[in-house]
C-alpha cells in the first residue's frame, strides 16, 4: 500500500458529490395536528406505510393500524395538557375522521362513544399517575 493512498482517497471523496439521505418507506402524510395557544404545531398524526404514526416533538411516539386509536391518543394528550393548564387544540382531517368513524361503526358505536371506550381501556391498562402532565415543548 502506498504512502499516498489515504491522501488520494480523501481527495477523491472530497470531490465526489454528496449523496442524499434516503429514508426507508413512503413520505408521511399529515392528518391531524395538536396546536398550542400560539397555533404552533406540537404534535400530530400522519399516515405512512399503512400505519397511523403519532408524532410528538418531531419524533414518532407511537404507531397503530387503527385510525380510532390514533385519534384517541391525540385526545388523551389534549386532556393531559388541559389538566396541566396548557391549551392544546386538535385539528383532524376528514380522511382520519372518516376512517375512525368506520372503525367505530364496525364495532357498533358512534365515534365519540368508541373513543370513550378506548380511553376507558387505556385507563384500565395504565391507571393515571398523580404527577403533572409532561410538557411537549423543549
């Protein structure tokens, strides 16, 4: 191996065009947003690769194949923030609401009743802690 091979390799790599970072899977299609009092987005739900993804603080926090479950998670966050004294508003797209409504109808419920049942199931699995709700802002 030549003494100059590293220098040649470094020079060649420096002159090569940069490759774009390729993400696996399709692009995230936003379907719901959590907005704070200043209308800044603090989280939401998007559809990618046949899954609903809950995004909080720029990171995927949960995923589900159920639109109703995704909507229930968002409503739970709104409730947690309200208990902590922070105003958070939920805006959901018609396709998300329609998909969640179909799931509720398949289970024999209205959407609101079905979301209440999902919240009750969550509370049975994970009883509320006496601590304050975590902040979604960094």
